[in-house]
């Protein structure tokens, strides 16, 4: 509280969670490498469990700063908004790399690919099957999360909870269908540039869907505890922004890779 008296911006107290989360993130990637090369998953599972526990404690502290301590003033919230905008912008450029690689290979087919697209031996997905269903699911989830935001502004608490929970369920359904799609895939990551760009782009998008679903579920818990109201709910807005970003990226993936890229 003494920081609040001396500064218009909130200066967070010393916290162990950022460095611990970074170390567990390193353990997570190291665990993935062990799975790929040695078929050993213990480090990955341990790092995943610890990362979930650390994230839970970190989110708890942020929630307390916002509610019990009242540290998220107008100017602090403005900084959070700008930070979220910059974060989403960085994510946009993250995906641009995958689209760039795919477009480069699709538009300038070379002899190594058999001078044809898709490359020889690649059996692509039917864009009007699971990919189209997943498109409908994500677009529907974008509608439900927008409806939840409007209901929150109007103060209809029960409708907000229902709409937000529906959005999270749609996100989980999308992930399950993507898992089925990967299981039925007739090509692998090692099958030419098509396989590598396809699984990189759609795989990282799938990870973002899981992160966004977790974000929404955390907001659902906070809403059930009345941590948000019609004037103070940036945590929910940030989750909605992130989810809309996930929706837009999927539309580009569907049009460019599933539909245009299979021809």
C-alpha cells in the first residue's frame, strides 16, 4: 500500500512466480525434446503440473491486487491495455512467419517438391469436413464471448456466466476435434514443407486455443466470485481480445491452408 501512496502507477511487490514460471517453461520445452528424441515424458509431465500450480498462484496474486488491494487504478489499467495490445501484436507477427513460409512454398513450387502442389504423396484434408466444423465452432464462440461482454456491461451476472462457460466449452470442443484431425492425418510433420508448415501453423494455433480456453475459465471463476463488475473488468476484456485474435488467425488458416493450399 505504501507504493500506492508514492506512485500513480502500481509497483508490484517482489514475487517468485515470474522466475519460477520461466524455469518451468524451460523444463516444458526440454521435456518436449526428451519426448521427441528419447520417448521419455516424465520431465514434461512434471513441468506441466508445476507450471499449472505456479500459474494458479500468480493469477491469485494478480486477482488480489485488482480486488482486495485496489491497486489497479485507471492509469494502471491503461498500462495493462497497452501491454495486452502489444502482446497480441507480437502474436500476429509470430503467425506471420508460418504464413510467409507456406505462401513462399505454395507460390514458388520448385523441383524438390515434384513441381506440383500439394507435393507428391500428400493427401490433404477435405476443407468442408472437420476444418469447416471447427470454423463454425470458433465463430460461434466469438459470438458467445461478445454476448458475455455485453451482458457484463448491463450487469446480468447469470447470463454472463452462461455465455462465458459456453465459450469455454466450444474451445474445448474445437481442441478435441483438432486432436481427431491430427490422428486421422494421412501425412506427418516430416512430409515435405507442406507437412511441416501445416503442423507448425495449426499446432501453434491449437496451443493458443488451449491458452485462450484456460484464460476464459479463469475469468469464469473470477466472475463467479464477483471479481468483475460493469465498470471494472479488464481481465475479462483481455481474455475476449485474445479469443477474437484466435478466431481471426483460424479464419486465415482455414482459407489459406485448408482451402486455397490444397489446390
